[in-house]
């Protein structure tokens, strides 16, 4: 692509980001009203309630909805940095800045030789597809840490490890980024960071690890893959009910524990597959680290007992990192994640009442969204296996051939 074309492409990308993010801000600040339940209430009610407890020097031990590792306290307390704004407004601004940080990281990576702006486009398009929920949860902040970790991985494994350790203490899932790390320095740095932060929080604030019990006691959330069993069963006389439980809307009643156990078993199978891949994988190239992280998080998200809408932010961010690399085979799975993101905003918040009621519209939306996630997971796993275990796609090319191939792919 010539320099004029590159400038135009970059201009369109930045313009699209600016316009879509302005719309998101108008929604969270309630200049416009987004259809469905108010997604900002988690910030103004739940997060602010936690903030009031955390700033006294303790974790919210009496609140079972606190289900996060101790460093999550930093995200909840962060609006205090913008002391001139009320809590909710400050949180939305910080979420916006985290979004901007991810864009900056993807642009820096995508503009380097041999890279692509496709990853930045995935982020620019994927975030607004999820609606204002993105700015009303702290997951976008965690995603920013994860994106920085993956992009640092190839050249700075210790930096990657430290960021992964910090991310894991924010919301656990970033530990999966290490599945494709081949340098021990990354693992060691992650371990040191986790131990140091855990010791610091355990010494400074009571109840730092109460979240482990709260997470263990969760049931089957209505948007999860396993929940489809009960959405269908309700039409055939299943006697259970749908209630707000442990901070999410869950199914309670006969066979729920069985389905929850089945979800955990699927997660165990996913872990086994990843272990087998790691043992047999022999062709690790520059994009393998990001591809493996994307596959791992896809697997654990899709098989989870809970698939909250904000989880999709993680997948969009990791898909964007994959597509920063021209040779990544994750284009189709990334496209499926974007499609699933659009269906996600329809099932929550737009038509969430239909999901809770298990009517035809709600069940159809869940079948489509979860079906897209399952398909993306299977295809991404297959591509990862082919490129690093059984295929020749990832074999190093001669330098001249690499340059020729890279110049023929548009950014």
C-alpha cells in the first residue's frame, strides 16, 4: 500500500473510532437512551458501593457479588483519580481511555514492518458492536493490560510476564495468555508478580481471597452454553426458576448442578487439549503466542458456566492482536467473534427480557450467539493445530519470499 493510501486508511480508522466512541459516551452519559435495561447501573450502584467499602481498607466481604481477585480493587478505586467528577462519570472516562490505549497499542503494532492494521480495525469495529456495556464494566481495562502483554511477548518476555501476572490479579483470565509462551522468563515474571501482589493485598486488606468461595458457589447463568438446556426444558415443563443469584441471572432447580458440572468437565477437556497442543506443538512463530492465547480464552469462555456480555471484550481484544500479524490464521474465527458480538448486544441488553423469559426470540438469539462462539472455538483450535503441529503453514519462509508475501497483502 502506498503512503497516500496508508494515510487514507489510517484516517478512516481514526475517524471511525472517534465517531463510534462518541456515540458510546453519549449512551453511557444518558444523552441517548440505549434500549433494554440500564447497563450503567452496575457502575453507579454496585461498583460505587464497592468503592465506598474498599476505600476503608477492606474488601466487601459481606457481598457475594464481589467475585474478583484482589487487584480488581485498583480498577474499582481508580475513579478517585478523577476527583473532579462524580464516580460514574469518572469510571466512564477511564474506560474510554483504556479503549484509546488499546487502539494506540494496536496501531503501534500494526504499523510496524510485516504487520497489518486489520487488528486495529477489529478493535474499532468490535467494541461498538457490544454497545455501551463496554464502558460500564472494568473488563476493557483488563483487556488493555492483556493486549499490552501479548504485544510485548515476542521481544520482552519479562514485561509480558509481569503484565500477565498483574492482569491475572485483576480478573484471572489473563493467565491463559501464557499458554503459548515458550520463554521461561515470561512464566517466572508472571509468578513473581502474582506472589508479590497476593502477599501485598493479603497483608494490607482483609478478605483478599474471599472471591474464591463466591466463584465456587455460582450456578448456571442464563446466557451460558449450558443454559440452553434449561431454556428448552422450560417449554417441556421443567420446574426450575430464573433468579438473580450471585450477581447474575441464573437458573436454579432440578439438574442445574449436573449441567454446571458438565460445563466444568468441558473446561477440563479444553485444558487437556491445550496441554496436548503444547506438548506436540513444534512450530512456534511470531503470531503463535497471540493465536494460542485467543484459542485458550475462547475455549474457557465458551465452556464457562457464565458468559456475561463483557466477556466478549476479551475475545475482541485478543482477536485484534492476532490480526496484527499478517500470517495469523485467525481471520475467520475473528470474524465469527465480531458476529457473535453483534448478537450479544441484541440478547443483552436489547432483548434481555426475552432471554429471561426463554421465549422464541430469546432462545434463538442465544442459540445463534453461543453457536457462533462454539464454531469460532472449533475453527480457531483447528487453525492453531494445523499451523503449529500438523501443518506447514507456519514454516519459516526465505527472507525474500517473506518480503514479497507481506507486500502483497493490504493493510
